[in-house]
């Protein structure tokens, strides 16, 4: 394994694990390996904690998902829900002959899509992945203020609070432009963040 180390603000290396011992590496030193998307602090890497005797330190997230990323993630989620909706309705149409009944069925299930999004989003964001399909595709996830996985109760509360962000005129979502951590109003209410792994 080779490591690139930020020394005096400049990346240097690569160095082997043995060579790192002679570089006065500290827990907060930024280090990167070829397989990593971005630099991490030395204490975040398990092999360095074991080799250099560091203790893992809880650090707050540094990179936050932007409004457009969150909007695109939601659009992707709704796209997949719409596909599921079409499949279910077409299957039901096999057993429904009357045109009026078909229209009623289609409208009822269409109205259930926001409820399905609420239930799916709550469970997905409280799961190990901490994200819906849309968020996973964009490499963003929902966390607490320290970057930890949120419990299901908090996830349900956060998604329920989205109703407050919608009324009036989606101002709760636009609040993210005024917040340093790019939190929407429902994130503030639930004490959650939507983070990404790297700056770019």
C-alpha cells in the first residue's frame, strides 16, 4: 500500500507504511491511498491507527450535498417509483375491464406515490447505506450532526417534517442556500445533515 501525504500544504509521496514512521505523521495529517476518492485524516485509516498508535477521533462532516444534488436525487427516486407505479397499474389492468374502474385505480395509486416515497425514504435513510437509490447514485447520504447513522424514528421525523419545508412555496428547501451546512428546514428540525464524501 502506498500513501500520499500532505506536508506543509503540498502532497508528497508516495510512501510505504514503513516510511510513514519517519515522517512525524500526526492524527490530523491528511493522507490518501490510490483507491480513495479524497484525502482523509490519518486517524481515520484503520491500518495507520494500528501501525502508528493513533486513536480514532470523531470528526464532524466537512462536505455537504448541494441543493441541486438533493433535487436530482429526489427526481431519480421518483423516476423509479413511477416505473413501479406503471408496472403495478398495468398488472391490475389485466383484472379490471371497465374504463372507469381503470381510471379510478390509476388515480388512487398515483396519489399513493408520495406516501410510498415517505415510507421508502424513511427506511432507506435509516438503513446501513443511509440513502435512497437516488442519493446512493450521487454518493450522498443522511447523517446526524456528527456523520453517524440516524435511527428510524429520526428518519421518520425528518421525512415528516418535509411537509413544513414544502409550505409555503418550498421555502424550507430554499433555506439551504442560507445555511452553511446546506441544511433544509426539515434537516434543522431533525438535527440531520445530507453529506457527500468529497468536495467535488
